[in-house]
């Protein structure tokens, strides 16, 4: 039987590229273990006079998202919060989160700094534009910044934890880096965006002694090429689910795409054409979102016409507006997919029904009395978007 022997440099290369959570740290006794590395953390928020949302909400949105993403890496065990890095236990690691708001540019910036005993410091930063966003959009932008900064810190962990790719005598490191860059590009084009971010991040964080440009190319991919490509693919996905009932799915796709474009806008301020391109994409996305919202509401209102007809027949047959139980039976007969949200009793036997459409998140109100059943606000009323889809 033939035994396949794999050179050790290939194994080390695979560990760094694919993030196998095994590390041999002979030179760092404190970290020479496969156990999770304990760290505490501190949060600093600098916002000046510009406070788009409350500071505690900034922290909750961005830091929670970052900690959740870092936990997914399976490398760190995050413990208690401390007041500052100076208050940190010197025997364990420390994560420092810095949230900075730039009022004039309407931009938020989140920086994560990881310090481990006896190891090099790792830093990752993400900037996102929040111009013209409402409360919900700003909150989601903080979540995006937290998650993205954590994703950018993740490729640095092998180097900090001692398992980075090392040059091997007799091997052409430049060729290895070229192959790694090609794999990152393949991951991007295959829509494996998390893998692409890790691979580009590893190259961006390791300048080559030979002077190749793969670190610079990877840095540019992280701040422009990769987010632009992912955003375009997300918008293609929006088009592909246009005929499906999942309005929430469309909203999530469009929200992610918008924050990627806003990230491009904030992180490429030195490249005017890129900023203009991102702003045009955001404007087009807003138009598409409104068009989707109008189509969704029109469809919901059309389905509600059938419910209105059944309710009108019930009033004519029984001489009164149906109660909650009877209305639920009517909703089942109409097959419109509505759920009864509430029934409000009014004077003289009149009632108002709130119908919820789970597929779109829209809500329709119908008012009933002995004269018939009407949409609240008159025949031309549009369905109301649910709170969860307020951006529509």
C-alpha cells in the first residue's frame, strides 16, 4: 500500500487558509493549548455632539454583533467587561472596542483591538456611512460595523496565536501567496464570501518580503472589490425572489446590500469615483425598495378584497358584524393567508378588524357596521407595512 506523505509546509499553509482550529504554540507557554483563550473587554464611545441613537444602543448593536461573530471563530472565551484596558487582568487577553462617530461625514467607525500576553496586537476597523438613514437603519449599520470588524479581525488570529504561514527554506513564498490570492478570488466568485474575507484578510495582514503586491491587492479587495461584488450578488438575489412571498427575505437582502455600499462609501473617501458609484447604488436601491413596497402593498390589498366580500356577506346574513371567532372562520374560507391581529368593538355594534399578512408583513384594517364593510380610510387606502418592515 502506498502511503501519501504531505510536506509540512503544505499542512501549515492549509491550517492558515482554512482556519483549522488547532494551534501549536511552543514559543508561547501561556497560549500553548487548544483551549479557548480567555479575554475581557472594554468599550469606548466617542460621539461629540452628534448622537444619532443612544450610546447604550450603539454599544448593544455593534458590540453584541462583534462578540457573537468572534465567538463563532472558536478561539476566544470572552469574559467580563472592564472599564478600560488599564483595568484589564494582565494575565489574560483584552479586547478593546472603540466606537467613533464623525458627525460632519455622518459616518460611524468601529475599531477592535486584541491584546494577548506576549503576543503582537491585532487591530481591525470598519467605517459605514449612516447619512439619510432612519433609526432602524442606523441601528443596523452599527450591527454591520460590529460584525464586519470582527470578520476583519478573524484572519489576524492565526498570526497572533502563533499559527501564521511561515516561510520555508527552498520554497517560493511568492508563488504560495499568488495561489492563496487565486483561491480567495475563486471563493469570491463562488459566493463563499466568508472564506474570501478570511483569505484576503490573511494576505492583507502579511506583507511579502519579496515585494509582491498581493497584500495591497487584498486590502483593496476588502475595502472595495469584495463588498461591491457581494452587494451586486445580493441585488441579483432580490430579483430572483421577486415572485416568492417572503417579503422579509427581500428586505434582509436589500438591507445587507445597502450597508455594504455604505461601507464602500465610508472606506473609499479618497476615491471619488467609488464613492459616487456607491451613492448611485444606494439611490437605486431606495427606488427598488419603494417599488417593492408598493407592489407588496397592492398585492396585500387585493387579497384583502376577498376577505371584505366574505365579511359583507356575513353582515347581510346575520345582521351584525362577525365576532373574533366568526372572523377567523371567514379568514380560513377566504384563503388569503391573513391572520386576525385584533378585533375592536365600536359603538352600535360596529367593529374594526386588523388583518396581518405573514408573507409580506403588511397589515390591513377593515371597519364594519350594519351598512357594510370598508377599508379604513376609504377605498383607496393602502395596506400598512408592519413595524418589522418599516423601511418599506
